[in-house]
C-alpha cells in the first residue's frame, strides 16, 4: 500500500475521512504532521494509532527551514504521497520539489473561483455568500508553489439555497469534501491518476 503523510492545522475532519476511507485499505497513513501543537488532528491520529508530529515553525530559522523539517519528517516515515487536509501554510519550492505531483490539497470552493491568498476556511464561505453564488463546492488539486494553483484532480459542486448562510454553505461543502478527498487519494493509491501539464485524467474503475 502507498505510504501517506497528512498535514493538518485544525480539527482534522478531512483527515478523519482519509483515515476512515483509505487507511489500511488502499493506503497507509504513516504520519500526521501539524504546525499547531493543540490541533485536534494530532489527537485523531493518535486515536487511530498513527504517529502524530508537531513541527514548531517558531523554532525554525525561516520558512524554508520549517518546510525542510516537514519534508525530513515525511521522508523519515517513508511517505510517498502527501495530503494537505486543512493545512493552513503555503508550501515552498523545496517541499514541492521533494514530492512533484505527489502533494494534494482540498479547497472548499470550485477553483479558480474564491481561491489563492486569503481564501481559506470560513473566509471562503463568507465571500461566496457575499457574492450571492448559487453554487459552491470543493476541489482536490495537486500542489505547486502558488496557493491553490496546481492542476485540478477532481471537483464536486453543491447547490446553494437563497437562505443559506456562510455556516450552511460550509456544512454543505464539508459533507462533499469528506467524500471527494478519500476518493481521490484512493485513485492515486491505485495508480489511476495521470498528469499531463494542467490536465489530470482518472482511469475508470
């Protein structure tokens, strides 16, 4: 099974979806890393018997050093694929170069809308609400050095109603995130995902 490292900054619900849908089935999560010492994602990992590691950015010389320590941790745990599941840090070139087309991220909107610097968490859903969108969704994409700019692997749209508030939008989108992310990770583990420039294709099951 493909060895997977997961990075998370918060409660880890997307992580949990990968634990439930992938771990021990088509892939093995060998480490969960967080930039937050109190991230509940680390507790989720420990409950699942998965090594949980906190990397303190304040103890690093700079952003490059911080990312180098994360890469070193991933390598030490034999990770072949990296999943960013609610990870709120921008990865640097040394990180991307270490895992070319092997880092995936889940974004709570339909890229290229409502993405890039500043668009994360509730900020995304609040912006979608303010714009009056009738549809939102989530995107799983490969990661490059720019925020939310890597090749798109898969997307899922959700219909919004006129009385949906940002919290309602978040709930609807999160429900789809928990389906889409483990599905994409499974397809990668099974060797079904192919990249040609910005175009990503997935073999039929």
